[in-house]
């Protein structure tokens, strides 16, 4: 495994209730254990890429510049904890307007343009929606599903669980499983 693709809302930060969006840094609540999980991926030499649908931009609730500020502040927080994200890629469009809204492959294509060595066979997608699991599966990646609070879980969660290679309650749990599996593969290699 060389690259981990992470969804944002529900994986890195607390997911807002359906129909609401994180519009500024003050609303971005980092989930417990996320900086440590990302630091562990960094220490293992695994590229960390965030791929996120940000429909709120198309709805005029915040701008692409606002999103950059949020991601910049998150990166600062991570650096303070010995971690970093290698790249943030976001779809600012509404439904059916582009090829970059997950589960379509445009965000992967953008990441690959920046990091040409990325390959689906050595990548994992970690997300909390059916769209995340479909995104990873369509590209040929392993997929891991993060269970979010049932009150904030989107429809399709049962189907997402079926598509996933594993289900976890946090990014930290998913990263632990990935790194354990990677160590086991290397020792048996």
C-alpha cells in the first residue's frame, strides 16, 4: 500500500447534519485520533490524499477560498502534531455537473496528475458513504468504511458496508488494521 485516499466529512471531521455544511474553520471539528492516525500513515511512508465532494460551494454557502482556508488550518493543526496531508482535492460542483463528484473518477484523476506514481492497486479508499465505496471500487482500490453516528449517516450505508473490505468506527481503527495487514504481508513476503 502506497496511497490512502480519505473522504473528509465523517472521516476527518465531524459530519454536519444532512443538508448542512462546514462553511468555516470554526465549524470544522476534528475527530478524535485523526492527527495521530495520519501521523502513523506518514511515518509508514504512505501518501495521504483527501478527496471530498464540496457541494456547498455550488450552493453559494462558502467559496473555494473559504475551503482552502479550512484545509490550510487543518494542515497547520496536523503539522503541530507531526502529521500532514499530501494533497487536498475537492469537487465544488452540484450533482450531475462534472466528472469529479464522487463516485466519478475526476478527483482521482486530479490526484494522479499531481502524483503520477499513484496506482489503484496500491491505494485504499477510506470513507463513510456509499459514494466513497463506489469511488474506490470503480477504480480498483481496496475500500474501508467508517461508521458515523447513525443520526448523521446517509442512505446507502448498508450497501456501502457490503462493498467495503472492512468496517471501522474511526480512522484510527482503520489505519491500525491497514498497518497491521501491511506488516503481516511484508513479514510473509
